[in-house]
């Protein structure tokens, strides 16, 4: 039920939820309390009936520590991209991070991103500039530093996008077209 809601809502909710979790994780240990977890779901309008929430919590808190690892939550609810998809995400990022610093300035991403073959541009429903701005805004919102993108943040963005795309080839084309890989 939660997975379905997330896949319908798209990458902005998945990446926004990740940023929210990182912000409320005051200890910076990657764990959330039950109250914080419940509040996050509420903030993102992903409310779960109480009985279902209790079942979900029992599954996620398998160590009975009254805390949930955010990464475990993502893997349990969103799933994990398969290696085929991850290989293309890595290829796109390596093209951007040619100095191999592990961080790419947002201005470089803007320069390299090409929305020319985006389906909405091809259909005349959006301009290249609108698609690029939307992509950069969504990506930037999920980053701890809005001026730079780490590999894990880049992968998180595409992980969020991945849940709504069933076919591997469709997903790969989403990476090939804007990054020229």
C-alpha cells in the first residue's frame, strides 16, 4: 500500500522524504523513532491506518530497538534498483564527475543535462528549459548542499524515479537521453 502510494507520487516525494528524514535525524545516526517516522509519513500525506502502521513498524524494527534505519525503510518500501539500472546511473555520474571528486557542482549538471529528447518536449507540452529547471529543482531539493550533488544523492534521485518505471530499457533511456551515454 505504501509502495503503491510512493510510486504514484513520484521522485519528488521519495527524495523529499529522504531529505526530511535526514533533517529530523538529530543524532545523524540514520535511525528514526516511531514518532518521527509516523510524523514524516503524515507530513508527506502517506498516512497509513494505525493497524497497518503497527504491522509495518514491527517489520521495519526487526531488532526491537524502537528505531528504524532509514536505509532499511527505503529498501523495504521502495525496493532497490537492480544492478543493470545502477550501472547506467554510475555511468551517467562518472561522465559528470570527470575529476573523480565524488561531488559535482550543480552548474556542471545544468551544463551537461540535455532535455531535447524528453517525451514532454517532443510532444510540445514543455520546453527544454522547463524540463531542465524541474529536474534541477527536484535534484537540488534532495541534496544536503543545493550547489553540489554527491553520487549517493544522484543515485537516490534515480532510485526514486526507478520505482515508477517497470521496464529496464525505459529506465535506461531516461538516463541515456539527457546524459548522452
